[in-house]
């Protein structure tokens, strides 16, 4: 895969887990500035984003199940 010069590979990108969680949370809500998106794509590791996104989706579904269970009882 060809990458532009100066762009680090996904394994070389250093991004904090907190920044990754914030980026995924804002993406779930759907409110994101394009400049922030561009900065995140340049700095964050794709594997971290996938892990946090999957964990967030699982927590969301489990939260909905717990809420429905609580309302029904």
C-alpha cells in the first residue's frame, strides 16, 4: 500500500488511549469537526480505534439490555 511521504505507518503512530476513547466517543455521537478528524487520522493507531470502538459498542448494547431488563421488572 502506498503512503504519502512523511506519513507514519499505523504501527508507528503514537496516540494515547484517552485521546482514542475521546475520538471514538465523539464519533458515536456524530459530532466531529473535520480538522479534529484529520488530526486523529494522522496521530491515532487504527488498531486502538478498532479495539475501543468494539468495546464501546459492546458496552452500549449491554447497557441497553440492562435498561430494558430494569424497566420490565
